[in-house]
C-alpha cells in the first residue's frame, strides 16, 4: 500500500501543472462552501445573541418580525407607537418585574438614535446574559448627555466631551436637520458588544422630547429657534409616546398568559412578542434563500469533484503506455485500479484541506472586521466538525469519481498501448 501511495504521489507530481490546477479548483469550491456556512451560522448566532434576558417585546401591532427588526436590530421603522399612559399601565402590572422604554426615529450621521432611561443599562443583556459595559465615561445624567456605541465612537472619532447634533429622521447629514441649536455632548462610550448597540447613539427619553419642541406634524416651526435651552429645561418633557418596550417577567412560567392578555388588551391595541419565537419566524422567512445559497455551494463542490474526474480521464489516453508498462512489470489490474483511484483521492483530500486552510486564514483576517461592523461572528479559527465532515465527504466523492477512469483502465489489456496503431 505504501508503494502504491508513493507511486500515485510521484505520478501526480509528474503532471504537476494539471494536478495543481485541479487541486486549487477543489480548494476554492470547498472554501466557498465553508465560507457560506460560516457566514450563515454566524448570522444566526449574531442575531440570536443580540438580546437575551428579555421575556417580551411590546409595541403597536405591526407583525412580530417587523417589531423585532426595528426595536432590536434598528432595521425599518415603526408604523405606530405606544402611548405613555399605556406604558405606565404595563409597567405597573403585577406580573412584570421591569420594563425598558425605547424611542426611535432620529439619527446622527447615519447612526440610529435611541431614547431610553437608566433601566436600559441595568436590564438590557446580550450574548449569554452579558450586560452593557462602559469603555469610557458614564450613563446620561444631564438632559443633553449622550452615550455612543463602540462603532460610533471609532468611526466618527468621538471621545468624552465631543459635541454631536442629532438629525430629524434617518438621514446621514446633520446640516439642516433642525436640531443644530440643541447639541449634545458625549459622556459615555460603550465597550464593543457585536450587536446593533455598537452603532447606536443613546440619549434620554426627555432629550428626544426636548429636541422636538417646536416641531409640529414632522415639520419645524420657524419660531422654535427662539426657544432657549433654559426654556426647554423648564418644560414638562415627559414623552407622549414610546416606540417599543422591553419587559422582564417576575415568573417565566407566566409568559404565555401575559402575552395573551397584552395582545387582547381592550384599550390601546398592542402586540407582545417573545424574542426567540420572532427570531424563529424570521429564519423561516429566510430559510428558502439559505437553502438556495447552500445548494449553490454544494453544486460548486460537485463541479470541483467533476474537475478531478475530467483531469484523470483526459490523461488516460496519454498514460496508456504507462499503464501497460506497469502491467508488464507485474502490476495486477487491481493495482492499476487502486493507483488511479488513489490519485483522485489525494487530489480531493489535498484540495479540501487547502480549502479549509484558506477559509480559516480569511476568518482570522476578516473575522474581527466583520464582527465589528456587522456583529456577525465567523466562529473560531480552529477546525470544527463541519470542516472534518467536508474533508471526508470531498475525499470520499473524489475516490468515487476516480473509480470511473480506474475502471476504464482496469479493463484494458496488456497489449493495449504496447502496439503501434497506424
């Protein structure tokens, strides 16, 4: 067996150009497959770890996926809001331990602005129950204090004390936004979380009310510029509405009953969702696209395996004399069969191994960047079970593909190749 392996290896090196091209074709196909799988798995884990420890998310009726996307992932917009009196009634429920109100709708240079209160820093958790930590500074204390996520601080170069101006709506430019006369200052920078929090500017609920003093039906009143900061501080800045509410229950066993009671509330229409269920619904929506992408990746691997078959088949005619000489010096038909099959297996194994190395090198280089920008973890840099299964599957498929030209060579006679055909 050792001699056969050595012979197969030397035979491949003798045809190193076609061997290396086929090897790289297989490697790239395996790298594509594993890259897609890591991105898919990372996206699921990243979305799943964005919020934890929150039993219910409550908002206006808009669809569970939409409510989850805009309240947690800052994607899309709310179609309606929850009134402040309704929020207070929910907070006073006997079965609810804590609530976190959030208000969305403004932005700062392309980053979402979220209004909330101190309960957000106390109760919001991500990952495996991790709480928010400050890399620098503290929570909001003054009306015009702001806390920024790690990505906001990094991309805009903000430090403690940096001024910032909020924009009305979701535009990327602050100029002409209408809030220039009410600037904020950065008092805290959060540590990276790998979640949408990193790309969020956090202010108080009262601050959201304050910057909209003088605005009516989404338009700025020309007289609003005459309202001074001292005048604003003297106003009642209790918010009229909130966009959504995070809620934690006193007993986890009451979650279904509490959700049903909120959803069937006879007063203001509300929708309460369980984050995990809404995520499952989101994945069911994207499942078709995931399967299609995975199918394309598997098809690419199949093309790589076919390239092994093509490479060996096209070389058979050139190697007829080589096969006959091996038979003449005592090689049995089974040795010829094993030689060609082993060559295919070596190409498949080497290509798959190289593809795995390529993927992990790319993860090592690009992983931190993807994590910072999109909150998607591409996994560790060490080989995993998926890598091992892919390696074995590609090697096995290559051995099977190699059996086709091996069988053709097996059936050829000793005289074939030694005789000269005119």
